[in-house]
C-alpha cells in the first residue's frame, strides 16, 4: 500500500464517527445543495481540519526523510483519494446568497410642457 493511501486509511479509521456523519451529510448535500449548504459547511469545516492535520503528518514525514521536493505531488494524491469518496469536498465553505430581484429597467418620460 502506498504511503498516502496508508495515511488516508488511518485517518478514516481514527475518525470513523466524524466521517460517517459527514458521509450522510455529503449525500444529502449532493441531492439538494441549497437546502443542506449550511449543515454541509458546518460539518465540512470539522472534516477539513482533520484532513489538513493528516495531510501535514504525511508531508512532514516525507520532508524528514529527505523527500521534500515530492511533497506537493504526495499531497495532490492524498486529496485525489479524498475526492474519490467525497467529490463535493471542495464546496465546503461556499456561501449561497439568495438572488435579489432587481427592479425592471424603465426610462422616465420627460415632460417638455
């Protein structure tokens, strides 16, 4: 098993409850983004903290071993693995605003009298 997959699996195992909860919310968000955006952002924020913590562990381990030039690709592969299971993870933190009705365009009639 490659290093990034190993770290991904360890992250999922050690944070099983959080990821199970997020999986349910992720599915709800996939079906109705407008309705579940706030809940998705709230839980997604927690998940992103966990992901970034494990990404740092993975990359720091490689840098200590003298492979600092490869950490960008390693990080990308780690995120690709995450996106396989959570394709909407990049939508965490998006704020959806309701579209306001703009007044219809009209020209005032000038009275020359």
